[in-house]
C-alpha cells in the first residue's frame, strides 16, 4: 500500500512539472517529521501509534485543499504536495500545518502532544524545453530527509525553508540582497487590495521578488532569513523607489490607485535617518505622503523601546504617511502602535481568515477583531483571502477591504494595467456589501 501511494505522489508531481503547456506552475513540497515518535510509541504501543499516525494524516489533510496530496512517506514522516503555490504561500501553509499538527490528539486511549518539524522545499519552476530538467520527486524527498537528519537541536520543532539545487553555482551569484539590488535583480510585484463596499481598487501592496539568474523568481521566504541589517535597509529603499514609480505610472495611464503599501522592518525604523530619506523620496517623485502606506509587522515588538523608531513613526505620521499594522493578532505590539502612532488600518492575518466562512472559531476571532477596529475607528483589511466564500463572509460582516488570491496573485508592474482594465469591467463579480451606517 505504501508503495502504491508513493507512486501516486510521483505521478502527481510529474504531471504538475511536465504539464501539457508552457505556463509556469509553481509547486512546493512540505515535509513534516514527528520528532517524539519513539517516546510516543513507547507510551501508546503499536496499535495506539498507528492510530496516532492516521489521526495526524487526517488532521493535516483537513488543513489543505482536496487537490493537495498528503502522504505518509515513512512512519512519522509526512509529505504534502502544494500545487500552484508560490514560495511565500507554501511557507504560510507549512506554518499552519505545523501549528495544527502539534495540537493535542487522542490515540490509544491517551491524549498526547506531537512535536513536528516542518521543512518547505520549493524547486525552481521550468518552462518549455527546460521541463526536461525539472526536479524529480525522489530527489526532493531525499534532500529533505537528509536536511532533517542534519538539523541542530534548536531547529527541531520549527518551520524551516531549504533551497533545493543539485548544482549550486554560488560563485556566479550575488552573495547578498544588497548585491542583488545593485544588479537590478530585485523586482517589486504588486498585489491589489479591494474595497468590500464598492469593489474598487484601494491600493496595491508591493512585495519583493528576486529575479534570480538561475532559479527564476524567488519570494522573500527563500532569502529573508539570510539578510543582514544593511540588506533590509537597501531592499526597503529599492521597494520604495519602485513603488513610487509605479504610482506615477498608474497616474500617467489614467488609473485611480489611491495608495501603495511598502513593508518596513525594525531595522529601517531603528535608522535615525529613515524618515528623512523616505520623505525626500516622496518629494523627489512628487508623491503626496498620504498615498504611501507603511506596513509594519505586529510581531516586531514594542516600538516604544527604540527612540529612533518612535521618532521616525511620529515624523512620518505627521507628514501624512499612512500606517498599517500587518499580521494583526499574531504579535504583541498592536495596541501600543495603535495608541501611539495613529495606525489607520489593521491587516487580519491569514491564520484567522482561512476557512472563516465555515469555521465557527475563525468567525468568532474575525468578528472580535472587526468589532475592535470599529470601536477604535480604524479600517480592517483581511489578507490571504483565497475563496469566494471567505470573501463573501468577510464582506457581509463588515470587513472594509480584502487582499488575496481570490482577487489576484502578486504580479509585476506591467501586468497591473491589464488587471486594472479587467477589474474595471467586472468588479461586481465578487459580493459587495455597503458600509454599515449608525
């Protein structure tokens, strides 16, 4: 049975990488290993351990889509194929799988807590004639298991990203993101944000992509962990420049795009000259400050601890720049930032949005966040919206804006013009609900 199921995974993988057309179709593999299998097996016995592994398979399968194959590759090792997902989305799903898989579970008459390590592998996509050199699944699984066997103790029980390449031409590649920026390999991709009340485009979020000379387009999940403080600063300024130029291009083409959002980290905020440099860029591009939204992760920690961060945010807010609190609900600095810096919008993390149309627990969390945002007088945007049902539920309960694959994947600037044209023709294709009035 194990052999048959493994062959079915191979066939699926081959079909995804050797499709009948030349469209780029990203596909990822997530491998999860049960780290405390030996201890649990000693406690549960053979029958209880079998029940545990089956329950974990069922639990993991419930997290992903029906077309995402979940397979037990070996006792305590699970593989999940994620078709048509870019690297950032694969990492997001892996974190969800990791979180759900580690919840307490009943098996063999006991309640136990699994400890899982998750590894995400996203091989380079191939097109046309290059499909003949695409990555075989056995090679990918072998690489994943070898990497898991070499983990340091502090990496166990975490979510990790591993670059796959049978040949690593490192001598031919930029060694840092700063060097990649200098080589014009960092490209801004833009993902639209849509009003639930009018259906209009309210803005785009700029997302960094590395146009890698050998591996194709890479999301930040492939390089973020190796970035230095200087890399973060250089990357942000590159994204800022490309975003402001995008606003000028949309304006020149007659499209109404009110804002563009740029992510900033604690490294930029801690730079004493950050606000001055940013405002100079706005002035140089003749862009009004209220058209720039700065997205700040809630997980970066209490901002008041850094005087430069506090000064930068106060300066930028006073100049008219808008502030988003990203991944709201996953960190601990949200209320501090809302109180001190006048956050205009919170972004509800995908972990609360997934399945919100059907999961009562998710619905309670989203409703609580929306009630809080309404009381505070700030907007709420749900990110990572993947289905019409999720969008419909969010619009119906009063969410202001949505962002996610149901609207569009991130796209290069040149593709945004076609998106804007098509959206203008059929923006009523998603459910709309007028803003509630008192």
